[in-house]
């Protein structure tokens, strides 16, 4: 199994395992370790915890510097969850996760 261009908010290595091929992912600072070819940092999400009637909002904040440009430039969907082009104009790599900051 492969995991490319994701944002892991929990320790994915413990949850998913080390037999998975990871690349171009972002692991939170709380993760045990980020495999080679991935980033480990704090992602700026709009509302990452459940709250209110709408639940969590996993869109990237415009000021995010962690997931921005951290996605896989060769293996990515053409648009993000909102239909925005990936990568955003002027960028060579998409953002990690389902949202592209445009």
C-alpha cells in the first residue's frame, strides 16, 4: 500500500504501520517520526477538532507554511476537494492533503 500527499494528524506509523510506502506526506510534530521523503511539522488547519454543528474543517489556513507545496507533483488529482486547480497557479508542487490554498 502507498500513501502519497496526505496530512496525518495522528501518529500514522503506529496506526497504519511501517509496511506502507510513504512519500510527500506531512506528519504532525506529535508523530513518532516522519519517514524519509516526508515532512514533520505543524499544519495550520482552519478547525482541526470537532466543534459546533459543522464539525471539523480541514481546509488549510492561507498562512500555512507546512503543507503548502509539500504534495507529490507527479501523483495528484487535478483539483482539490473544492474544485480548485492543483497545483495552484505559480506553484510547482501541490499542497499536501485534500485542500489547495489558492
